[in-house]
């Protein structure tokens, strides 16, 4: 079975549609590393879709916050405003769905999903130094995480560690055959709000049988989403940043 691996959709329906069209015919099931909602203008569309289409999904910090499960005072003002906006618009059924999402780590076939790290679902794994603290606690050879909105990741073989790059524009894809003797910590990137300087929506496809990983990017109309963000009454910065990928 081939898996479409998503993370950090953040209520961006246009970006999700671009990813699904780009990945059409390449996968058998869809999994997610969390943060379905927050920031974007279409939370109910995203959650309705997730309820019908995701084989496995774990919760992210914005899923918890938008379901009213934690204090948002530690969010920055823009994230606080987006969370309050989302909470006021989610349907009761979708709030209940978000409340019932489980934290990682979660095993799917031969790989594990986490949001931040296996140690802390809110931990940011950004550097090789961060990853070196996580590797000893990984219980599978292949592990997917999100939270940072940075596509790529890290691999560990013995005492050696390397970073995994995302495809640089205009390239759409990086293909990696995963060494079974190494441990892999892979971020599929953010569908709805990339922060690596590339505004294209990010995702991964993983084939456990052939141990093949694809990291892909696909362009979509960020200006249309920016307009919907502003029309919805969300902070305009959440729209303008989409075109910058930051």
C-alpha cells in the first residue's frame, strides 16, 4: 500500500485540492501528522474532508486549541485571533471530531506518525541537533512528523546524521530510496502554510514495500486564498504570507 502523507493543512482548501490533484493515482490511503485547522478560512471543509478520507490522523496543537482543549494565551496575537475565529465557526460535529483526535506516536503499517516529536507533541524539530535528541526514542525505521512547516527531515545511521532536502524550485520532486539500516525522520511539509520560503503546497508519498519516498511540491493560487482570508475577517498577514512561503 502506498501512502499520501500530509501535515499542517491549516484550513487551506485550495492548497489541499492542488495536492490531491497532483497526487492522483499515486497512493492508496491518506494519513496526516495533524493541524487540520487554524490560520486558514475553510476549517469546516477541511475537517469534513478529513472525516471522510483520512485513514489515520493525529492531533496538532492548533487542533487542540480550536477544539477549546487548551489555553491559547501562549499563541502569538495573530494565531490567537485565527483560533478564536475558527472556534466560532466550527460545527459541533467537527469540534467533537477534533477533540477525539489522539496524540502521536501512532503506528501505521511499518511507520510512525507524530506531530512534533515522540517526546512532546508540541516540540519543534528543526535542526540536526534537535533530531539527535529524538533519534534514540524512535521505535520505527521510518517516522513522519510535522509542526515546523519545513519539508525535509533527518536520517541517522550509526553515528552519522544527515539532513534531507526539499525540492528546490522549479523542481517538483525529490525521490529517495530509504536505507533499511538507517532511521528516518521525515517532515512531509505543510500543505496549507509552508514556511521554508517556497509557497508551493508540500506533501510526501511513501511506499513501504519498495521503501521509496517522494517529497513533492505543487503550486496553487495563493492570491485567491489571500483574498478569502481577508474577506473572512482573519488577520490579513495570514493571507499575504502564503505568497511568500513564510
